[in-house]
C-alpha cells in the first residue's frame, strides 16, 4: 500500500512539474468547459479548440438523458472567436428509450478591453438552430447575448459572474450565475457555482453545483461537473465528463 502511494505521488509530480514551467513561460489557453458561464479569454488568431462531452447527462424523475455535446472554437483575431456547438447524438432512458440528434448553436465571442490585469470580461452572441429530432430539440430557433466577468484573487482563487439573455418563442429568458474558483493551479482546478433562470411564460429554475479540471498537458484538459436542482421546476441532476484539446 505504501509503495502504491509513493508511485502515485511520483506520477503526480512528474505531471505537475513540466506544466508549472510551461505556465510560467506562456499562459495556457483556456477552455469553455465546464460551467454555466464561459471564459472571457479568446484563442489566438488561427488557433483551434475542440471540447467534447463524454457524455454529459441529466436526470429528471425517472428519465435519464445523455448527450455527446461538441463545441468547436476558432480564434479570429482582434480579440474575437467563432464557435460552433452541436448535440450530435443523444439518448434517453426511462419509461421509453429514444435516440436522436439535438440542436446546434453558432456563437461569436469577443474579449472586452480591461484596464486592470486582475479583471477579464467577455461578450458572447449566440444563435441556436432547432434542427434536432424529438424529444431532443427546443422546437424553435433562439437568439442570445451574454456577458461573463472574472476577477483573479490571491492564492489561485477567483470570482466570476455570468448574465445571459435569450429570446425564445417571443419569451425573454434571463440567466444569472455566480461562481467561485477555490483552487486553481497549472494542473488542477476546482470551482463551485449557482444558477438562476427566469422569464415571462417560463418557470424559474434554481441550480447549484461544482466541478473541476485536470490539465494533463498544454493541449489537453479533462473535466468533471455536476448541478443539482434546488426547486421543483429545475432538472433534478445534471453533470458530465469531458475532454478538451487546443492546437499549438
């Protein structure tokens, strides 16, 4: 048992040491996974990232739904970034078994200028195309605009806030999410967050949860996350595992 512990410790040090050196030389590219909000930072011009759920899942009553959510990102330059996200394959288990394709989303993210090094904020405009199959489609297109802001604190901690607006079927829907990263290093990070959504013609939902990431190399990150519903209108449980990759 002692030799196993020593072996794991040596492996962890071997992973952490080179990443610590690299992190000091140049900043690591950030990913959008996981979390309700999004990172304010954008990719360098021509840089490409792929973020994949393996899978993401939700449970509401007896129904369990799994999704292979995919997001592609491309750095455009001038602090801008283009996104294409799709729920290429989903499956539902419970009273019935259903498989199918979900909706897609096109987004443009812009990193807003900041006069302080410890504060970063970004703006994202989205258009969701309801091209999925029942019951995995929203049934109609939607447009959205969101802002995300983050403040770096001491000892690897940070605070973040997200405010999003969506126009869907002539309804105005708002989402607010505060988050706290209570540990962030060159290899591991962990956070907690809460979310509140409300609007005209829709039920308000409240969720809270946490997540973490493991940067196994400069280009690859693994993640895990979960959210629990705090009221009857919210989905009981959401969560997932994922991998993200960025080009050099």
